[in-house]
C-alpha cells in the first residue's frame, strides 16, 4: 500500500515539475516497481499487453476519419446547412453552433476534433455576423463536449476497454445525454438572448432556396453520421468495422466534393498517427500503473475510506462528481480514467451503479474538466484557433458551466437517460 501511495506522490511531483503526463506516469510507475521489488519487466510487458485489445483498433480509425472530414469540406457543408435551417431564429448562429456540433459528433469522436475543425468555422462565422468573439469562443467550447458524448466517441472506447463493458451499449447510451446537453445549452442561449445578457445580432430571414441548396450540396456530408453509426447501432458491424467505414466514407466524400489530394491524405495520416501514438502509450503505461494499484490494494483502501463516509449511492455520486471535475481541471481525461477506474469501479459496483451509466457520467465530467482552468486542453486549443487571449476565453466560458452542470446533474441522478435506449436497441 505504501508503494502505491509513493507512486502517486512521485507522479504529482513530476507533474508539478512540468513533466509531460505520459512521462510522469511511466517514470513514477517504474520507480514504484523498483521500490516494491517487482521486476522492471512488468512495465514493458504491460505496455504491450495494455494495447492488444481489438476494440482499441477503432481509436486511430475514428481519429483519422475526423481529421479527413475536417480537411475535405465536410465540416463546412454541415455548418452551412445548419445555418440555412435555423440561422433565422433569434440567436440563430449560436443555435447553429450547437446543432452543427450535434451532427458533427456523429463523425469526429473527440471534443478536440470538434474544436479544431468545426470550431474554427463557427467562430469565424459568428464574429463576422456580429457576435462577440469571447462569447463565440466560449459557446464553441461548451458545445464541443457533445462531440465525445454522441457516438462515435474515443473517450467511450477507452472507458469500455478499461471497464470491460460493451462499446455498442456505451455508444447508444451517449445519444440521449448528448441531446440533453445540446438542449440545455440552447435553452441557456434563449434565456440569455431574451434577458439581454447575451447580445445577439439581428438574424437573416429564412430562405427556402438556401436551405435546399445547402442540403443538396451537403447531402453526403449530412449522411455521414447515419452511414458510420447505422450499421453499428443495428448490430451489423462492430465499432472497429464502423471505424473502417468512417475512413472509407471520408475518402469517398473527399472525391465527391473534389477536395481529395495526396497532401491532405498525408497530413491526415500524420496527425492521426501522432494522436494515436500518445493515446496508446498512455493506455500501455496506465495498464502498468493499474497493475501496481491493484497489487498494492489501493482500491480497497479508498473504497473503505469513501464507504466509511457514506453508503448512500446518490451522495457517493456527488462526491465522485466533485473529485472527477477537480481532476479533469488539472489533467487530461485518458490518464484520469487509467488511474482512477481501478479505484472507483469497486465502489460503484458495490453500490449497484451501472457501469454503462457511470461511463457516460465519468466521460462527461472529464469533458467539462477539459474546458476548465488551469489545465483544460480545450481552453488552449480555442485560444489558439480563435487567436484570443487565454484569460478572455476563461472569463467567457464561466457562465456556460451553468447549463453544463444542470445537464450533469440530470445525467447523474436519472440513469435511465443513459440506460433506456440501450435496453431497447440491444437485447
């Protein structure tokens, strides 16, 4: 037990010394192995063993599909259609921002992919229309979390692999919560616009011709989520096979829209390779760290401690939410899952909390953390994409925690929001 605690202390010290998370995890794990008298070969063995899962093959595929679609005109066509559809209502482009994130979430699988691709388009359009840049950046950040809740979702794939639950069930479980997040954000915009706390420019009139044109031009782009998810939700293909379909469909669209180029293809592969390498390394190292956590019986220690505070599952969920929100604000989501799941799952299992429901809950918590200072990755991405100071982004995003926390509470305490759809579609 002392070795496990020492490993966490070393890990935190390395983070404070500005070590990259991946190296901090690897080095603290190696030191703990040596101090505990374990063979150092455990680290190399776990690095390989941790990434052997067939399900994990879908991660690079969905990342590649998202990158290709960002660079081949699909993202722009989705945004143009949403603008023609609802851009005429009060606060139109703000609602377009949210709706486009809902549609694009069926393609990208990551919140960062939404921010970097769709976010740049949304931000430019809103600023040109007259929305304040900080507000536009904050809304884009808040709506981007939908990208990793509505399937496909890289965070869900990682959780499903670590928690040994069905990826298909988790994907389906994210649909209603994702829609709920979109609705709470839209309601916040409606209330803010009506009270004058959100300044919205005058919307353009509705044009049926523009709606038809953008629908016709973006037909294949709008069809992408159905093509990618249809077979998987219908039980015809696995998530990994759906990832292959996503990549092939992205290439098909690039040819149809005459956006294909070898340079674009090369850039998509290189970017996806970099992202995948980091994720896989984290999973491998995290597997070794989880092995030490289990060997040193840390889950038992923390479980006894938390259950000593309360055995009420609703209050326990509240405590876990606070813990995850805090961790999400200082570290990235995947390392947190790797470190905390071996500790938290025994607690949630003992209280009868469904693992699929907890997967949606945990992922959403960490996505909120992604847009929360001091370390929130999304804040830095949006600051760079929008060429706006980090401080202004942070200040503008604070009000959006209200609708996000409301959605979090609903998802936490109404598990059927996550579990009802899987119970119908998967027998």
